[in-house]
C-alpha cells in the first residue's frame, strides 16, 4: 500500500523548514546545516534549546569539529539564532567539553570565552552552571595523563544553563533524586537522628527539615555514566552494519533538563542532533521536539531510537530506505509514543 504522510503534532510553526527525514508522533528530524535551518524557525517558538556541539579540539574527529582559533565565533553564529527563536521563558542548555592548548599541559579557556560572550554580547543570562561527571570516561589526554602522568583524567564537562530572563520556566520538583540512606532514617525517626539547631555557618535548621518531599533536591553536579552498550540503537546499528555516532551522550542527561525546564507539549530543539538522544528523551517525556543534523547517515541511524518495538528486520529495512532516499520511506505503526512517519513515496 502507498505510505501516507502523517502531520505530526510538531508541525505548527515549522512551515519554513524542508521535509523532515522522519517524524514521530511528537517530533521531526531534519538533515541540513543547522545555521540555515535555524533561520527558518519563527521568532520565540522554542521552549528549550539543548545541544552538545562538536568541541573545540586540536585534532579533527570523524564527526567534524572546529579549530579552537575559530570556535567561539563559529558557535556564536548559531547562538544568535537561538536567542531569536527562544521564548522569553525558555532556556538554552549548552554542553561543552574542556580541551588543552596544542602541545601544552595548559587548559584552553574556549568554553569560558563562549559563556562570557553569550552573556555580554547576546544578552543571555547564566541561570546556573552544571557539571556533568562521567565516571566511566577513559583517561585523557593521553600525553599528559597516561604517558607523562602530570595531569588527572578529564572526567567533567561544563553545562551552561542560559536564559533570556531572570525567571525562565523551571521546576526542580520534577527532577528530585532519591534520598540518601541517612535521610531515609531521619525521615523515619526524626527525633532519634536529628536535633534542630544552628549550624556553625549560621544557618538555623528547623524541625521542618525532617519533612518528606518525595525526594531530595539534586545538585548541579550530575553524575551520569556514559555506558550505553545494549540499547536498541546500538543493536540495530550493528545489525545494519553502520557506525553509531561516536560522541552520543546518555539519555539521562537531556532527560534531566527536559523534565526540569519544560512542560508537557513544549517544544525542544537540538541543532547538533547526532544520534538524536535529545529527541528520544523528549518523546518519552511527552514534549514536542525538532532535531537538526548535517550528516544524513548519522540522522538516519538515529531513527533506531524510535523503533525498538519493531522486529529487527523491519527496523533495519527502515534505515536502508532512509539512507538510500531520504524522502521515500515507509510508515511504521507502533505504540502511540513510538509511531513513526517518513516522507511519502514508497509502496509496501
């Protein structure tokens, strides 16, 4: 039968964009230069921009990255468009890894230069800085850590939470973390484990501290191992004999900010989508999403994140159709939040 073209709930305000490579019930994935695609979006239509651009490394990687000397200007070009498309109550979450100067055991300041210019020139506010600690990260850089043994391994990336106003939409209650064992004991028997008193710092902690809030407020240090090894995305990539994106981040990372900074039905954008982890996290959270990625092969493989309910042969066939003809692929029916639609043109 002829594959139809379902209008996604995400299609509002996206009329200026080209046809997506694929759509789900809530999102759309587009192949193209992010700077050009950003210009097609209407003003103040996006609630959260969350992305991890290629870092300013000294050596070129297969996925593409800018040299440190030009990186700040390059990234600001995208960020100007981000400011335009972001709603007044929206947020811009930017994850950047650190780097060393070429041939020197001295850290580059590029990520801090990006932050300062985003705030001083583009009028963003730094709502809060976060740090992603990946305990599974391999020791690097090799020269200074493994060979000369004069530096500790680099295991923390900076994440800038930026906003256009002092009060962007946010609700920390949506991302509470489990209480520690000690706190659970305190809540169970407050009189035994806790006595209200003033701390040496001067803070006066009252008895209300022992009231349960269904979880603890998280810190701005996010400990999330990047250990994806048996996901449907990787399994289907292996079956299709294609390379998975080399710098994908764990789904828990975008999920934290999506739940923290948006409501159901809000629109989330990732303009360096890679394997589209952000889109998958947004879909599960009930948020609309848009993904931009210049590499068609990477974006085609990202469709695997949305077809885990399908038999392996069907999932691989969908990927083959996407790679061979981005605007001709089959419609896939599945669970409501996994339903997927592709551009029309294929007879099944």
